C-alpha cells in the first residue's frame, strides 16, 4: 500500500531489503524489519491528451516499507495536476542488484485536468551505487501503453531529535511562543540591557502578554485584553 506522484515516482524502501524469507536472521532480519523509504521517478508516466514521448510529465512516487508491510504510496505529477495520487505496491521481486516493482496508481485530476483513472506500472531497477537505482518502466494509463526512464533513491533514515521537549500538558500555559520551562531563562535575558530595551518596545497585545509572563505584572495582562 503506497503513495504516488509526478511521473517521477519516488519510492522509499530499504536498499534491496525486500521481502525476507523465514530463515533471515541477525543483521539480515534487522535490515528487513526496519522502516525504509524510497523516491521513485517515472518519466513520462502520465499525460493529458496523448503521451509526449518526453520525460515530462513525470510521476514522483513516495514509497515506505516496514518489515514485510508496504504503506500506501502517494504520488505527485505537478505538470499533470496538483492532486495527490494514491496507490500501492502490488508486487516486488529482488535479485542481486536488481529490483522489480509493480505499482498500481490512481491518477486523479483537479480543476484544470480530468482524472486519468488507474494506471499500472512495471518498474525494473538496477542499483548503480549505494542507495541509487536506474532503470525503465512499462505501463498502461487510459488504455495507452507507456514506457520510459525510471530512477530511484533510498531516503536517509529518520533520526530521533535529541532532547526533544515533551508535549505540552493539558492546561499548560504559556505554550505557544514559549513553554513554561523557558520562563526562567527568558527572565534572566529580560534583565539584561538588551532585554530591557526589547521589553520597552513590547507595547502591542502580544508584547504585553509576554511582559506579563516574564514580570508577573497583571497590569500588562489587563492592557493586552
């Protein structure tokens, strides 16, 4: 299940870590289980009236895989329509440096372009360097056979943000411009010459609200209301 886009389909998935056999163990199993994404570009995979025979419009498809499960694909083809095109990975095979994908896409329209309906694309890729693939695709859209160039790249893994702040608790104030835990350091900065000059210029409703939070002077809050 997947996502689609511009005839430059961006597919995201593990570098050649496709469905693992039950015997996969250790590092191979860890690679098969991790979340991976790829951008796949299918050049000339969509058209309005007739295929152009050129690289554009291109379908860009974003694919995501966790273990054995493929997420819904989403595509974009900005030179065709500004809609998102949902889709899915119907089949995959992998052998050595080669990766084959079958994509089923729902090419949707917008105010300027009519929907094209379901397209089916058979994509053959070969890894050229770490995380990058080149290849070709064949497909059919609106009953018309298509073929063209395909490219893909594995996206870097997501990284957890270190020391990320905890979500705001229910009823926590302030929590928009700054958080409750920021007040101590902000009050120290407000007590510097630069901070005092900045505070003196805070005369609109937002500025008065900030002054109230930093000083505790309720007259600032009253003026802000």
